[in-house]
C-alpha cells in the first residue's frame, strides 16, 4: 500500500506542469502578489513583494523585472537602472528592458548611457517606433541633431499615421537645418491633425526659420486660437509683428507673453521682454 502511494505521488509530480510546480514556490507567490499590486498601482506594496521574491530566489529574473518596472513608476530612476541592468545582463536580447533602462538613464540626464541602451534596444527591435522616438530625444540632448532627425524619422516611418511623430520629425529636421524636409514633415502632421495647437506652433517655428514669415504668422495665430494660453507663441508673434513694424500688435503680444509666462521667467528674461516693450512704446 505504501509503495502504491509513493508511486501515485511520483506519477502526479511527473504529470504536473512547470507552472503548477511553481505555484508551490514561495518566491513565485511573492512575485504574483507583486504583479497584482503593481497592476493596482500600489507600488510600495508591490516593491516589498518583489524584494521578498528576490530574497528567496536572488536570480529570479521575473521578480527583478517586476521590481524594475515598479521603481520606474515610482520615479526612483537610479534603483530602476540597477534592476534593468541585472535583467539585460541575464537576458541580453530583452529589447524592452534595454528600452526602459535607456528611459531611466534619460530621466537621470545620463545622455550617453541613454543612447547606448536605446541603441541596443533599436537593434534588437527595429519595428518599435517608441524606441526610436526616445533615442532621438537622447541624441538631441547630446546636440547630435542629424542623428536626432534620423531616429525621429525612423519612428515616423514606422507609425505613418502618428501626427506627433511627424511634428517632432519636422522640429528635429529644422534644428538640423534641413528646412525643406522639415516643412514637408510639418505639413504631413497638420494633414493628420490640423487642429492641434502644438503642431501648428511647431510648424510655425520651422516656417519662421525658413524665412516664410507670412505662413508662420498664420500658424502662430491658429495656435493661439486653439490654445489661448500658449505663451511661447505670443513671444514669437511679438517678434514677427515687431519685424513688420506693427508696434501695437507687437506690444500686445509681448504683454500677453509676460502675463502667461512671467512666473517661469528669470529676472533677466523678464527685463529683456520689458525692454522690448519699452522700445516699442517710444
């Protein structure tokens, strides 16, 4: 009888799936609790559960990844980097972990490390537009404007109906002094979403840089109609009106800019704008 019981238990163990066996693992139980808590946005409790899982099983990759995601949500970037680094060391082809590690480096203003991690992510997953978007932003911070434009262009091509990416592509092309291409990218963004204030503003800036002041003025005015509190647009309107010799409109635009953005400006910046107004009033 005893032999029969032992044999039955052996058969059950052989028939049990890896997942069923894992359920009996205490570390896995903590991991599952952490996942439930993270989905419920109870990040501190989730962190505690993931750390308990790791304490019981130090090389538990899923727990390290769950902890990394949780710490990132809590904006604890340095700790999140450590966990993502553990994950990519153990699983070097995990494009998502490289991507999120790069974002954490970006948040820490570690531009070179962000570029390195995001570059690896893009090589592992060349179809993810968000990776190229973030890579582009990191290149821009390093003032590598040609590479920033290239990466944002890749993102836009991967999501051809994403107006935000085309607008950003236009911004980066303009910064790289590729004005004709920039205007085409902005036009595409505006065809997709013609009534988005930010896209109108971005396009206006590029038109102004390309010397097309009339088109720029039209787009700035549309931007402030759509979003009346868009302070930077009023400053640029002031500059355009001042160049045209329309003093009254220039003064009104600069005054509105100070009213909307004054609390964010330094003393010197406020003085610079006020000096413009004073000269126009003479």
